[in-house]
C-alpha cells in the first residue's frame, strides 16, 4: 500500500511537506538524519523548518511508513520498505553500514532460553570504528 494511501486512510492530508519528505526517503537507498532531509528540502519548499521535518518524521514513524534508529549522535531514518536490519556507525567518519537481523539471532535465542523473554531486537545501532578508519590509524 502506498504512503499516500496510508496517510489518507488514517485521516491525514498529503501536504507538500509530507510529499517531499516521502519522495526523499523513497529516493534514498540509505539512511538520513532529519538534518539531511532538511538540507535537501529547505530550498525547494518555502516555509519548511527543521521542526516541520521532525514532526513529519514522527508522524510517518507512528504510521509505520518510516523507521527511526537511535544512536549516540541522534537518529537516522529510512523508509520502512527497506525492512528490518541493524546499523554499524563509525564514530570517526560517520560511515553507516547495514547488517542483517541474523547478527543478533543468537542473542535473541539465548535470551529466550535463559530468561524466558522475547527481546525486540529490530533496528539497533552499534557504534565503533570502521575498517577504513582502523587502517588509516594503524602505522605502516
């Protein structure tokens, strides 16, 4: 079902701001911060400010159209059609790498067996240092 259909079914209008933010998320194959989205739309649509972007992203997330992942430096967003996965974010260069849900499958199984608890392990962000930054920092 399209995003515009979901918005209309839930009683929301597809405003120019919402349409533009959704277009950017559809066109983007990776992840964006609210600031990234704002930078892409501020010159294209008059009267849009960063708080409009945040409110729109919050609405789209509540409707299941956008996925937000939290990490130390803020939030990253992507269209829900990209599915569930995890993120590896480099503390040095900011590079974001996606990895599959299988990364935490063993942990989920262990938690279920040991504690009788079903953990929600969708869309986690792990911070650290990427190979490129490690290679650049190592002597030789």
